[in-house]
C-alpha cells in the first residue's frame, strides 16, 4: 500500500487515481491516515465482503436466538473415513447418509462414530 500526504495527493490527483487501479493509496494528514483511495473494482469487492459478513452475523444471531431448536444435518458424502471429522464440527447435529447406509460395513462404523462423538 502506498501512502501519500493529502497536499501531495491534491496536486497529483491523476497519478493517485492511476496508482489506486493497482493498489490502495492511503492519504495522510499530519502523518495519520485520513482516507484510502481504491479502484471501483476493489470498492465493489469490499461491499460484497461486507454483505457476506452481515449475512454471517445474521445467521449467527439467529442460531444464538434459536439455540437448541435448530438442528443442522450434514448433507455431503459421509463415509467411515470422514465421519469423525464431520461430527466434530460444533454445530453439526447429524448427517444425511446416502449410499453408505446401504452397506452395513460402512454404515455401522458411521453410527459408532456418531455415538462416540455424542458421548
């Protein structure tokens, strides 16, 4: 990141804007940051990231409010080899087991892993 005094930025605005196309430019007044100039693309990325964070915060708040009333089931591929990792995730309460449920040699160890993680 490049830092430029506000007075210099004022005198060299086209150069500051050109520089902001490739990296953020911090504007300084009395040696302290007062603004950052970024490209429109980077600004859009920052807005998108802010929206995603708001979504995550809203989800976390809803989960905290609902408490134990919400159950989360993992819906990916569950196998004996990855069941412990899946059931170790704090918010995962169970799993939707597909093809492995048709094979006793796979399903039994998955159930055993679930029971071991619950206790």
